[in-house]
C-alpha cells in the first residue's frame, strides 16, 4: 500500500496520491462542488496505512519528541519520507517554522486548572501557520514555487510569512474591505496582494480560477485537503505535550470548521493507532453574529446568513467545512456554543489581565464559552483545553474597544492622587 | 562569601545583597546621581563568586540545557537558591515566561550565513521580557506585589504582560505623547497606566519619587540593576544554543545601552568562568537621529541632543547606561554604527521579505548595520549575530511607510492582468 491515499468525505471514493497531487486536484472529481454561499462538497481527507504505522512505531517514541516540529514524525504526514523536500531543506529553515515547545500551558480559572494550546507566538502569530507550513512543504515537494490563497486576512498573512521563510512566492487574494492592519501584514512579507473588487466569495472564486490557469498551488482553506491535514498538527502537539494524557473537552474557535475537522482527524488517528482510548469532546464555538454551525445543528439543515462579529476570523456565513466538521462533533459527542460580542470583549480582557496573554477575538470566544461551561456543566480539574489561536496584537481594533483614553496628569496632581502632599 | 554582591560601576564600592535589596536601593548610595539629560552615575552591577561556580559547575552542564529558561541555572542569577520565589512558584507559571527554545536561528545574507537571536516571539514580543522576568521574580522574592516603571512603550508593555503572567500588579508611567498602539498594549494587560503630562524624563522622575514613597519595586531601565542583569540572559541563550561556539561579532540595537551592558556582562562572566576563550565584538547600533553613543565615542565626552527616529525604542538623548555600555565596547574591541531612517525601512523590508520575520525598526537598524559591515569589513561565514529585539506588529506605523494602498480590481481586470483572455 502507498503511504497515504485521498478519500472523499461525501461519496467515499478513494484516490491515489498521484491522481490528486500530480493534477493539482483539490476536491473530489466525482462529487466536489463549490457553490456561492454553500459549504463545500467533496472535501478530500487523507488516510494512512495505520496498521503499518502501528507496527513500525510506538506511542512512547512520539511522546518523547518535542512539540512544535511535525516533521519529526514524518510517517503521519503526506510528505514522502525520502522526498527531496524534507531532506533537501535545511534544518535551519525548518527551525524557522517551528512552533514553541511550550505551546501547551496550564492556567487556572476560579480555582480550576485547565490547559491552553497557545498559538499566539507562532511565526506569524496564529494557528493558521500549522496549515500554511504543511501546504508550503508540499509545494516545495511538488516543485511549485508559487502559492495562492483567498483570505480575509489571517490565513493570507500566515501564508505570506511562511512562504517568505521557506523561499516561496505567495499571492493573496483579499476582499476590498480588508482591514488596514491585515493588508499591511500580508504586503510586508512580500506577498503579491491581489485586492479583489468584491467580497471574500468573489476573491475565493477568482483565486481558484487563476490558480488553476497559472498552475499556482492553491491554499484556499478547506478546499486544499492539506489545510485540514495541517491543522491536525494541533492534536499531536496536545498529545505530545500532555504525554498522552489528553484533555476531555476542547473549546475550538469555529468559522469554516477547518480547525475542528483537522483536530478531530488528529485525535481520530491516535485512536485508530491505539495510542489514546477515547476522543476529547470538541466544542465548536461561534459568535452570535456568525452562528451557522449552531443553526445547522438545531435545524438539521444549512441556511446561509451573513456573518458579522468583532471575531472576524470566525465569521463564515457558509462554513466551507461544515459537513466534516459536523461529523467531528457527532463522533466526539461534541456540541456547539455561542457567545455574544460583549462576552468576547470581556473574555479578551480577562485573559489579558489574568494570564498576560493578548488573544484575538476568536480565541476570546473560545475562552468565553469555556467559562460558561464551567457554570453549567461539570468541568473537572485539568479536563478542559482552550485553543488560543491568534495574537491580539495582529489587529488592535478589539483591544481599543475596552481600553479608553485617559487624561494626562502633572506631577503635583499625581502626588495628590497617590496621597503624597 | 555570599552568593552575590553589588558593586558600583563608577566608584567600585561593594555592597552586600541585604544592604541594597532590603532598603530598595538601586543606584550607589555613595556616588549615584540622576540628572536631567545626563547618563546615570553609580549604576550597580552584580558579581557572583565565580571561583565557587567554577568549582561546582561545568560548562557542559550549562550547554546541555534548553535555551529560554534562565531559572534552570539559578547559580548565575541574583535569586536565592532555596528561596521561596523559585520553589513556591508553579512550574507552569515559569513556563508562561519561557522564551522559545528556537530563539537562535541561522539565516543567510548574500550567500553568507549568520545568526539571529529572535526575541520577536517572546511573551510580549520583545527582548524587554528578559529584564521584566528577572525583575518580577525578584519582586516576588522580596514579597512586593507592585512594580512601577517609566517607559516610552516597550518596557512598559513588557512589564505589564510579565506581571499579569506572574500575578503581580504593575504601574507604568508614560509620557503624554505615547503612540496609541503602545498605550493600548500596556492597558490591556491590566497595568495601571499613569499618563504623565510631560516627557519621558519627567515620567522617569515622578515614577521614582512615587515608587520610593509607596514602596513599589521600581523597574526603570538601567536604574534597577536587575534590568541589566536580566538582559545578560541573551548572552547565555546564545552560549547554550551555540553549544559554546559563540559568534565573533554581535549587532546590538542601542538606545540607553542596557542590552549592550547586559550582554557584555554575560559574556564576561562566561570568560571569567573559563567557559569561553574570547569575547565577541559588540557593535552598538544607533539611528542617525539618536546617535549619542556615536558622538560620545568620537568626541570623548557626552553631549545631550534630542533623539528622533522611526526607531523610537532606541531613541535616547541621554543614554542612561552610557558609561558601562561604553566599557563594554572598549573591552570587546567593539564599535558603534549609525544608520539612517531610510536604511532602517529598507532593512525592515528586506528581513520581512527574505526571512518572513516582521521586526521593529530598532532591530532593522541592527540588521542594516550588519549589511553595511559585510560590505566594508571582513565578516566570515557564521561569525556574525544580529539581535532581533522586537516584533514589528507591536506598532505597524513603520510598516505602513513602505506598504502602500493598492487599487481593487474586478475579476475581468484580474484575468487580463494575468493574461487569461
């Protein structure tokens, strides 16, 4: 058997690596569809020869590694063991895309300990680097030097930064309304910024069309199977850091559902390998202004609605990975949670003040949901983990909301204020 | 002999730990002076019983550690081995102030390899965390819960973030003209922001006066000896990462001269211990608009001039640690270098585009100086190291300067642009 195959989530058809990769196919050729304001159909997921892995590797070997460097256990990634990518690339270039070995941290909330997976100190300060890194290494392996993606900001700046680190070119298609800070980050890394006169959907479509015509490797989220695969890295970093003792419940900021799908995939593989006994419950956390998952689970069918929230990186009117992400919720006895923008601000403030970590609103949403669960559901000590997926400094608009201007004081006024007359 | 003593840089008088720490003394009681627009006099430096350390520890033991966790070799730090700070503090809290184990990275410039010490992924994204962490642990040891500092931005947000991580309170005194992004970062961490109706010097003075009256521990840079001591951590991370094979020349962004003094102190200790044979040449890099060191070395005497540059974190009209930093240059056969704001922008752009690292202007200055040295002086392969002291995302004003707005294009225009008609 080959090291890995591609399998359609919807119709179950299996494809060899070459069928998919050589032709730069991303969705299932049989049933894949991209429709405006609808989730994708025909998302391909990668499967390995788990029996062979189980035979050749032991969990102790994986647990002995440092987190933050997925290429150390190449047998679980869609890169050839003996390919030129991993071997020809300089160790120091891989160091440049390493994540912190201390990404798994213990915090305490009202006397109860919990963990975070801290992706706020990644190369471009977000979880997206996990997907961008795998996609970029695959492009190197395929001998393609240009990668394109549509993005509302974070995925684009991640791709731009990771490409610059690995010597690749990137083209990022963004909607007209992109916030200035995000535009500047993408441009700074030397990416070719393509400002599309339209919304994210239009940017998505034209990016696909041009990628296909120009043979750029495409990193559109959920569409390229490696964006899901890359995000399973989070599950392995949790497994390695926790020495196999994985959390019981994980709060996941959820927009398109790609992190959710990727995390589940990682844990499911670990279960398949017999290296863990149970799956953690995954909680898909959304903002009230962008709650497509919540509504889908309630009504049993998808309905499009525009998404608007301060947590813009989880705003998806049509979550592209809705169906596989929903499967992740079903299989893990998971659930959805919804928080308001006010709760998001409060959580951002709480985390900054109590833990000294500036997180972006999507991560605050996950923390807010965790705090609500501690009130209503049984969360035992150290059973929960919250994903901190992005650094709050990437765009300080949310922080501005709850930090107000103050008036300057003269020394005599200050002395009076502090009781020194 | 006690584990460590304090020694005045200027008059050489020696003080016991208790004489200094119990009374919260910072400058030499005999000769210390703070004068407006002048460097400090009477800076205290810490000395250890190097003979005892040499007897009890071997360099192989130090080199076997992971970088980024200075408390692992407590014998080289002014914290009691058996004190309650290190022992009572939870390992997970120390993890929260750990730096990346991959902070020492190899890059290539025009075919020549060099190293960086990458502090852009620190807890608050700057080198200042090295000083703040040591100061905060000392405050915990002294049983003081409030730390105050005057700051133009970075030191303040670092102190605020590290204090939040360790459960301490911070008060940051800032000048009226502080940029909005820096103010928001300090406030976000829950620091008490004290906006002083005046400049940095006035903030420095009133912060000292109130700290003394209210018995807050003071973290004013250069003034508190632990700000210098904390920055020696950089030298040890280089030593550990390089397995003792330290670089020959180091480019140091220089404003007050505290990083320079601290780095030199670390390397000098390693020399004293016999764990390295020679000192690296230290290059104090300044912006043309704030070149007090350059002028001091040329004229042999200090003259105040206001400092203005895009590299605001190295703008010091009167470098507070001028005299010990100058000693560092003399003892290491070091030098100064001066770069223009245009060169700073160019370097920032080069680093972002070629290495995928967004650095702040002060770090770009150091990189710019390195590139100039490669043109005029002999820099052999792997002999140079550049300090990347801060993340460019903390304040994107400089990035804005060279990333301009672009016009949106419709799909038909994009197809035409890429030759798809």
